[in-house]
C-alpha cells in the first residue's frame, strides 16, 4: 500500500500508518526491519507462509521467512496482490488445515 503523506498537519490515517510501521519495525528487531532469524528459528509450530505473487519484495520476504521457520510450508497464490482476495485465500487455508 502506498500512502501519499500530506504536509503537517497529517491526517489520522497517516498517523495510524506511521504508528503501525514503527511498531512493526520494533517487532522485527530494534526498529531496523531486519528479519529476526534467531527468533523465527525457535518457532516450532507448523506454519503456512503465503504470498500473492505480484509483489516481488513480499514474495522475497515470504521466501526468507519460510526458509527460516523449521516447520514452514510455502505457498504462492498466483496473480494476487498483497491483500489476497478471500475467495483465493479460502481454498488454500481449507487444504492446509485439512491436511
């Protein structure tokens, strides 16, 4: 999602986006947005890592996460953007949870 920021004062939506981005940065490790491989490697739960295939940097990130998680399965829902459509996501999740 691209957001065009206005000159101050910013809208509530813009401030919410900034807060969310800052929080995600903290979750990724000291705000540097690097993949916390050591933390992810400790996650032992089976995990399905999904992307839509149309956003290369997200596909790359999903590959990196799946490669780091010890019990990950990787799936690309071809032709979908970052916000994968419910009707495209549902059958993938049903198949995963029924396996």
